[in-house]
C-alpha cells in the first residue's frame, strides 16, 4: 500500500503563552466587552454447599434424618476486577474533563474510566506541562482508583509546524544525545507532584506518519534511541509509576511502524490510532492490510504487551455505521487495556452531528455499560441531559479577535471587541 498522508482535522493548535492571555484580557476590559463567544466483571459464583453428613445406622434403629449441612465458609468474596476501560477525547482543556460526565449521561450512565488529553507541542515549556494545565485532569483521575489518565506527549517542540526532514533528522540526533532529557524529567516531576504518577504516556504518537515533527521516518535509529532516553529520564523520577504507550497510525503510512519500535524494555503498551480511512477501504481490509489491525494484535502478543487504541473514529468514508459496528466488535473481541474515541468532527458521534447513523450504533452498544464484556441493557431512547455547551451568539456590533485556541482556553472563550466603543450611546 502506498504511504498514506495524514490530513485529518488536527487537534487545536496551542501556540500562545499565558502572559499574552493576561495582557489581552486587560486590553479587552479597557476597550470593550469581552465574552466567551467495562459494569465490572461478573460476580463470582458462590461455592456449592457441602453435602449433608449422615449418622451411622445400626440394624436395630431406623435411619435417622440427615444432619443439617454445615454452613458455607464465611470468607468474603473478593470484589470483581474492573473490565477494560473506555472513554473519549472530548477537549484538550478543562472542558474536556467536564464533558466526561455529560457524555456518560448521554450513554445512560456508562462508566467512562479514561480521561485523555494532549500536551501542547508548540514549545518546550508546554511539553514540560504548563502550570495549571493538568490540574483538572489530575483531580478527575484521583477521584476513583480504577480510572486512567492518558496523556499524549510530544517528543519535540514546533511539533505541528511542517519542519523539514533534514531538520527533523538533526533534532532527533540531538535528542538521542540527551540534549532534551531535562524537559521530560520536569514533566515527570510535575505529574508526580499532581498525584498522577501512574499516567499512561502516549509518547511520540503516530511516529510512522508525516504530520508531526516527532516523526520517525527521517532517522528511525535516532528516534528509537531518543525514545529510550526519554523513558529512562522519566522513570528516574522518584515516585513515578508511568506506563509508556507506543502508538503508530494503522497501516504502512510513511514508514512501517515496526521499524520504529524501540524495544520491550521501554514499551509497556502497544497502541494504534485507527480511523476509517482511506476512502473506500472496508473494515476487513483495515484488519488484513500490512501493519493493520491484525498485525498490531499479533505483534503485541509476540512481545507480551497489552494493546490500546488511544485514537479511533470515523473519517474518509463519512457516516459509516458498518465501520462503527465492526470497530466496537473488534474492541470487545481483543479487549485493549483502554480505548478512546476521538469525539469531534469529522471523527466523532456525540459532539458531531454529521454522523447520526454511526452515533446511534455507538450509543446503543455502550448505553449503560460499565464493562466492555457486558452487553448493552436497554434501548437508548433518552436524549442527553446535558448536551455540549453552545457558544454564545456574537452581538451585531461586535468584532471577534482571533487569538488562537491556546489563548482562548486561558481566557475562557473568544474575545469580541465592540466597534462602536467611541459612541456615547451604545
């Protein structure tokens, strides 16, 4: 298969500093109005009560009534183990945390045990974990013992800026030599301080593609050495219990992802991002293609690693209910450690109205579900009680200011400057 160029909608760019957000907020206040334009595993079967004991008989006596059976042991049954975890990527900021409960209500109280977000890859200070950015995610994780916090971590800054292969090659070699170790030690220290030392780190995701600066293709050997240095640096931080997830795109893409595998000692989970693409591909072809779904499962089994699907969803083939049904069945069959649907257009089913048929399949399959091995219990007819917030309508006399998603995250929404500010009567 020819290399597949990744051109799906990217996650929002995160390219502004917090200081800029503060200055812009002050300016807006001075000049005009600103506004925000798997249930657990099945219960164990209790042991059968022992057979009743019968007293010995003599020829001169009739057989006595059987003695009562001794009581079953009183040892309490161990609690059932939690099933595979699932969730969705809902937003990279605190709104993503809030929407976990909203999505759960839409799914009839389904137990979403995974929170998933991405560190901004624009600059090293953000890759280190910008103060305040991870707090809401850490708070959510600590509320329940069986929850998972999944964090995608870029390996290089300027991660979505179209850096050339020759420059990427040089950056990877500098990383392999240890030049960037201190950034990842700082991130590890921050995660431990926040009380989430067991974070699942999806490091350098989709490395076999061409989208990101942290791609593997320009120098696979340097990439693998660099990955190993990052993992070693983060594991050296006292108190850490991180798990590192190696997650390529499904298929060949720009380079076979097996060429980028850094080794069993530094990989804890073998993941795969799997979208419904390219156009016209059937689900069976996604399973059997080189470096596809089946090879992913087989490769992980050979290396003794659990699998995951940090990103999956619709894409090139539109509202594809068949893909949604088959992918959910694949997850049930192969039981990944976790999976998270990418829930924004064109990939999603809850925050995207473009895929009603696939949305119905997803909701019916997971409605009320708390364990991916338990079938959906009821017909999911209720409407969501708390749909995603609708942005406020912009006033007719207000001009929006484009500041970028990262600044808008810190401001709480878009800024809108009134163009009649000079008027005495507004």
